C-alpha cells in the first residue's frame, strides 16, 4: 500500500501567482491541487477530520473557490451544502451581510431557508487572509439563528492575522504561510 499523502504533498500542488489579481498580492492558486485527485481527496479528508464528531448539519461554502472544497466536505460529513454567494446570484428569498474591504464594502448572501435554529454549521473557504469574509459569513449564519461550530480552510496566510478577526471561532487550516 502506498503511504498517505502528506501536507507537503498537498502544498506542492498550490501555485503561487505574484501580482494577481493586482500588484502586491501573491495569489494562492489551488487549481493544480484540483487536477490531482489523490492530493485533492487527501486535502478534503484532512480538512474534514477535525469536525467528524461534531454533528455538522450544514456546510456553508463561500463563493467561489469555497464551493470546490465545501461540496466534497459536505458529502464526507453527510451534511447539507449551502452556497454563500456574492449579491445578485441567488434566486430565492435571501439574507445578506455587508462587510468592509480595504476600499469600500462587499456583501454575501445566503438563501433564508438554507439554515435554521437547529443547524450546526461548518464554514468552508480556500484561503483565510484578513478574516473579513469568514467573519461576515459567521455573522450571516448566526443571523439565521444557527450555530457556527467552526471554520475550515485549506490555506491560512498567518501574517495577515485573520484569526484575530475571528475571536471565539474554532478555526482549522491545513497549510500555513508565515
Ligand atoms: P479575507 O476576507 O481577507 O480573509 O479573504 C478571503 C477571501 O479572499 C477568500 O475567499 C479567498 O479566496 C480570497 N483570498 C484572499 N487572499 C488570497 C490569496 N492570497 N490567494 C488566493 N485567494 C485569496
């Protein structure tokens, strides 16, 4: 039997793209990982593992790369999958949260019937950077009466101190860049 893939095997499949989408940003491109089913499967297993015993009923995944990870994690946890989207994409009745960016504001939306008071939610995204997106996602989930059990990320950019924005949340991340 072959050895299980390691975090290093996974991190080798993350491509650094300098100055994308704008100068000064080092973009963490997960598409090489998606091309390798063994490494992708292992990343999903490792992101799921810490929450296996937590009776997660909904996986809330954040547009757009969060969807790619959230879908297999939801299946692995036998939880419902909830897309949290940029404004104007969801067709039915929806809740909305606005959050501050470096310049201006952005917003996320979620269908109002997607989570409720009985739900135990895991929030999934590819990258934790400043934490603003995940903090807004947690706020929107709680506004619908559900509990946020935690957040799981493939990548954490530790030098941006996103955890500081997420005080009180349980945060798991596979790969750390300091
Ligand atoms: P933040 O709200 O600052 O934590 O940013 C998180 C969101 O922005 C996530 O949805 C990420 O997909 C994206 N993001 C931020 N920084 C990067 C980066 N360096 N590489 C790839 N995606 C990023």
